[in-house]
């Protein structure tokens, strides 16, 4: 959640941030009203509670009829205190809900507008031109015996798949290559749970605007995560971290599950938009002051991985209206998909500043006391889309696929993926 002091001290800045995202400023007025109501409720309760304590002292010293009168007043006062305490609880809940409804204010540098208002920061590499008609990843996956969509649909339904043979090997190779790069950069490797409690999901902002895309386990107080950002953000919940040990960097592997709500009719062919995929995600805890430089480092690590795979891509600065609830700024790396003739998102990295840590009560203790930490996340590899990009970019006329040099050691030295008979 945002810093309450920002709302109280500079509500116009919060309204401007809402407008930059294309959202109404009414939520600011509701939050200010809820804050005033909460303060009034607290004051009324504390005043009546003080009166109750004072009356209790008088009862202890009184006798006879005076004591009987005081006891009667005490009984009535006790009922009033309970009512005011209940009112305070309601006001606290309403204030908390109103505050949590406000997204993290976008960075000044983030473009205003919606999904189509991003700014291209750079192009890396040149989209490949073919002297033959390129095949899409679905046909290549069939020729290579790497992707089985028909049996995926038979077993699990639409937008599911099997990775088989070299397809399964490709996944394991990409995961190991990503983990090796992360470890070399000082990240602690993690295998994270894909089922989390509501607090983890809500604390990272995924039960707000993204709730429709989340799978909930019926009969259980658990959710399937759409990214290991969720368990990794909650990893240090309710903890005070040593400022001298920051940043804490983790590289987490987990399956990810998404309903893909609102994507009806989009990318129904192949494995670009699916309900389940595996991913290696970088996650960092640091100070707010250092988070901006760390955000650039995460982007650099993502670009390093894509460069190793010899892919053409562009980096975009995502517009404020397309940011998630928690993100202050986000960069996407979009890879060129030859048969689609366009760039598609492959990785992203977000700076959530202290928005998630305030919800999850994660602080750092330094020389100036305890303050909320900053959290950042960045995708190192989302497996299915990475496989799509590799197959389509490095295909050859006979249906084989050249293996990028950096990936070859993770495939036992294999230089070319060849069609199966």
C-alpha cells in the first residue's frame, strides 16, 4: 500500500498519479474520508475508555448509595465503550480497504496512458530475414517431437500442452542456464511453492485488479500463483531485515498458473498464451533509495540472458495505465516472433518500491531505525515463450533448429535440433 503520509500530506499528487494511470481520483477522497472517520472513532473510543477508567477509581473509593449510582453508571458506560470499540474496528477496516485500493504511484519517468502508450527505449539485434517460408513454433514443435498440443488438450483442456523429447530437454536446459547465470550474479537459488495463503496473494496486489486471472483452490484457503513473485514477496513477511545485509537477491523456479481471463480468442494456437508454464524469476529486497539502480541491474540481467540466446528484442517502458497495482515502473523485453511479424513480451521487471512491503510488514533496521524495504521482481526466463522464440528464430529450411552457442552445453553439446522420423 502507499505511505499514508503521502495521502495526508499531498493528496493532489496521489490524484495526479491516478490520472496518469487513467483512473478516477474518487478513491483518494474515499480514503481521506475513511482516515478522518477512523481518527474520529479512535478519539471517541479513547475518551470514553478514559472516562470508564476514571469512574472505576471512584467506585473503588465510594460507599453506600453513591457506590450503587456509580456502579449503574459504570454498567451503562461499559456498553458505550463496547459500541465505540466496535465502531473503531469498522472504521479501521474501512480505512485499510480504502488505502489498499490505491495503486503505487507511477514513476515520473513512466509514460502516461494505457497499454498502447509504451515508449521503446532500445532495439537489440536485428529481426531475422528468411530465404525460405518460416514455420511457426507449432509446426516446428511437431516436426521435432517437442510439443504435443493435441494430447495436452485431451488430458487438460485448451491452452495446455506436453513438452516431449527435445522439448522437455529444452525446458530443463533453459532453467539450468538461467539458474547458473543468477547464481554467478550472487542470487540465492530457490524452489518456491506454487500454492499460497490469501495474505501472500493480497499482499502482492494480485487480489485486486488481477483477481479474475487467479486460480483459487475450492474448499481450501489457498491460491495457485501466477508468478513466484508472490511466494518470494511473502518469504520475509513480518520480519525485520538487517540493512547491512541488503540487497537480498533470490532466483526462484516455480510452475505458474493463469486463467488468462479476457484473452478469449487471443493466441489460441500453440504455447504463447497458456494456463500453466514454468518460470525462473528474480526477486530482490533492498532499500527504496537503492531500488532504482537495482531495477536497472535486473533489466541488464534479463538482457544478458536474451543476448545469450541470440534473439532480437526491444525494451519498452510500460505506460502507467498498464502497470500492475504494485509496480511503480516496469520494463518489458519483447522478443521478435518471426511468423507473427511482431514483438511479444518475454520478460518484465518491476520496481514495487515499498508498496508490497507495507502490506506484508517487511522492514529493515538501520542507523535511522526501522523502515519498509523495497521489493523488485524480474523474469529471467518464461519457458514456453522462450522456446517459441528459439524455435522460430533459429529454424532452418529443413525444419531443424540451430542451438545458440551458450545453450549448447546445457543440451549435452547438441548444436542442432533435428526433426524426428
